[in-house]
C-alpha cells in the first residue's frame, strides 16, 4: 500500500465508509512489519480528524449477557442521535488465532443500523481482556465520527483491568444468580468500576436482582471512591426487555458531563497516552529481542537450562540481554 492508497483509505474512513473502517482496523491489527509502517502512517493521517467521544469499557463474567446488553444500549444510543462503535474482544482460536465467538452474529439488529459499527477482534496472547491494538481501533473509530465507543472484554479475570486504561468509563455487568458472587468477585475489579449493573433483572430473577443491587450498594460505600466527583451508581437492568437501559445511558451521560467538566476525563486520557507509549515501547522491544539472530541462537538452550534447573532465570535473562545488546 503506497502513500496514495493510505490517503484514500483515510479519506474513506473519515467519510464513514464502514468497509473502509474494517480494512483500517485489520491493517493496524496486522503483525507484518510492512503493515505496521503503513498503519502508523494511516493513524497519523487520521489523528487530527477524531471526534470527541465517550469511551466505555464493559466487562462481566461469561454468560452475564454482555452482547445482549450492548445491543440494547447501542440501539438506545442511536435513538438519542449518536453514533456507536462496538469493539468486541473475543477469545482466540488456538488453530487459526481468530475470534471464535463473533459478536456480529449475536448483535444482528444493531449490525443493520447505519450508525453502528461492530468489530470482533481476537484477544490473542494479550492479557487484560482486550486485544493489543484496541487503543488504535478506538482512535480510528473516532476518526470515522463514532462518538460513542463501547469496548467489550472477554470476561472478568485476575488481569482483566486493561480496559480501564483505555476507556473513560468502566462498566461492570453482574448476574443476579451469582450466589456468593459478592464474596467471590475480585475486589480489585469492583474498585475499578464506574458503574455496576445487575443484568437479567426479569422473570424469576427479578427479586434476586433487587437483592444484589442492595448488596452492592452497601459494598460500594465501604470502598474509597476513585473520583471525588462521582458516586458509583448500582442499578438493575434487563437487556432482554429493555428495562433500565435508559437509566444506564443517563448515568453514562452524567459521567461524561461531570468528569468532563472537572477535567478528569482529559487527565485520565493523558495518563493513558503515556501508558500507551511505554506499553508500545515494551512490546516492540520484546518483539525485536525475540527476533534477534544472536538471541535466537542461545535462547532455546537457555530455556532448557532454566527448565532443568541448571541455571537461574535471572542468569539466563542476563545472557539473553547480553546477546541482544552485543555486550
């Protein structure tokens, strides 16, 4: 792809061409060296054209109904006159490395909306429930004039906090039938939440959902608030019936206004950009180190020595770095 092709692709993205947007994200997700250079030039061309957006991370245990909730919320957002992009990070196939769930198949109604864009991406080996290039995908969606970006993570886990470092608001979705979920849920993920929603609050689960909301409201008061300007709301909703979706979006708008006016969103994004820089430096250095011919010649032997206990990981790491740096 030459410079002219990149400019054409950037222009199509800015014009809202969803097919071009998909090609652009595919380019930034590529691990080929020539594609990386092209992706960087594309991002530079799009950087000045990004619209102001609200970036919302959505996480929850598998089966909590994240996709159904996102489809309901996305439809509501579009009815409010905004454009929504959904970046859904799925588990990766061990055979192909691709996304194995495919949220586009689970959000059929939202997919048909002209003001919606849904992109499933494989998590790959990246921890934290997001794909390595999710940050770049967010930026490209903003250049395509999507002013609401929803990032759906794989599921809640020990390291599933990376989405907090690339979004403005972090929403934790819970199930009313979680039993001792309040005790079993990682305290850290609850502390990170800017809003907690108990989904599936309908039918036989309606009563247990109200109890769960009450329990989490009590628990939230015991935690130190992340922002002095924001009290984390806890509410029930039913993505299936639409109950509580309007209230959830109202909380998002209140958050956008309150923390936007206080400068906290801008401050958070500045810190995220700094973190993004050093994350990219670290990832690129590790890739270059593993690809270095001198490192590759000693690495397998050193790994065997570490596995069999004939050398320490620290000593092996030092020899790897010496091979890389030519020391």
